[in-house]
């Protein structure tokens, strides 16, 4: 039986073989294809990739951040999670209040430009420390705008009210599991211009059959090497959490992609990963004493048996 991780590895091979070179917002360049789907049976283990190490604590803390409706990186930094720093930092260095070293090359930072990288990392560390220690500064420059947490938990209506989409969809799963409207959307056209990064994972839908909860995600844009492994694990975890609250088993996670791309400066890393053989997926354990997804903390979420290949580093395109 083929290892379930090949669903992801086959995506990598598909884009390397069929992808077309395409310019992108970051100026980095990609090879890209449009339209792809992966399926993961969550009964066969938790789909945290093993052909390179994926930092699960970062996945879990980011998801809990979303579920809290938070949109400020201060919470993430308090949990040693740096995955959203680049976008907040970009807003800071491009602001009128910033008077540090020139960050003109921010978006095209080169791995070979060691002098600029040193300056960049120094300024980023100062920024992070200020976010952690200066609440007023954090409120202004740690804020990412109405990103995922805001749309999930407090979608604004034309009447000036808010909709808690996560709370509502959980309630519907409990009382009307056969509904075809078990949908959460993060793509609000009105607020896209004010978001640090418009939602890449734009909407997801739940499906209940034979006592099992499945989830399908539509992702408009997917960074195959760095982003998609996080997205797979994050939505698998979300499915587990909601199934737990609703008294259901887990079914499938189905990942549907729009623009699936590999950045040109990630190709060597992808090829390295493809030379590795997958190992057994880990097992996810949730604290049985917690009943609501909103009550979970990091210590309530544990992985057993995760033994991946080593980390493969790659630059983030901002």
C-alpha cells in the first residue's frame, strides 16, 4: 500500500514536470500549475510530513491563534512562533515612523547578500522585542489587518454586526450534519486591500458521513515547499478538533489548490526532499477533558511517534 505522504510528493513531481515559469508578486519567480487536488485519510495517521521536519508546535499555535479570532503577531511571538513576522515587519519598515537602515531591498532579499541579511535580521530582532514589550507599538505594528482569525470569528455584515463562522458551523454539524452549507469563508473582497496577506486558504467545507467528519479546503495560492505542508497539518488538526467537539470520528482531509507553485529558489530543496522515503505518520492525541475547540491550549494537543527526516531550510518570499 502506498504511503499517504505520496499525495504531497506527487504534487511536487507534477509541478516540477508540468509547471510553467511565471512571475509573481514577490519578484522571486515560480513554476506554477493551476488546479490540483490531494486526499488524506485521517484514519491512517496524522498527515504531518516526514520527508522533512515540520514544526508541529508552530502549526498548532497558529491554528489556535486563528480560532481565538486574533490578528496580532504578539500572541504568536509569545509562543515563539515567527511565521507571520515578515508581513508585520514589512509594514513597519515601510512606515513613516521607521528611521532605521534602508530596507528598500526587503522584497528581494538574496541568500548571497550577507551584509543586507545581517542588517535585516538585526532590525527584525529589534522589531520582535518591541512587539513583545511595548503593547502600544504591538497594537499598531503587530496588527495584520482582518486576516483569518477576524474572518473566521467576526465576519462583518452590511448591518454592522458580526458572524462567528466557526461557532456557527460547529453548531450546524451537531444539529444538521447532512447540511451542504457547512462552509467557512476567509475571503472578504471588501477587506482584502487592508489585509497584510489576503487569505491563501480561502474557504473550507465540512461533510459528515457514517459518523466521520471530513473537510475540504480550497486554497487559491499554494507555496508548495514551505506553505502547503503547514496547511495540510493545520486543517487536519482543525478537523480533529471539531470532530472531537461534535462526537465524531475523523474522515478525510481533501486539499484543492488553485495556483500551485514552487518558488524558483526552492527547487533544489524540493528535489532533495523527493529523494527521501516517507516514514510512518504520527498519531494525534487530544485532551479528552476539553470539550470545546475554543478551550484548547498547546499542551492539550500532543503528537506521538513523529520521527521525520531532517529540516530543509528555504527562504520565505514576502
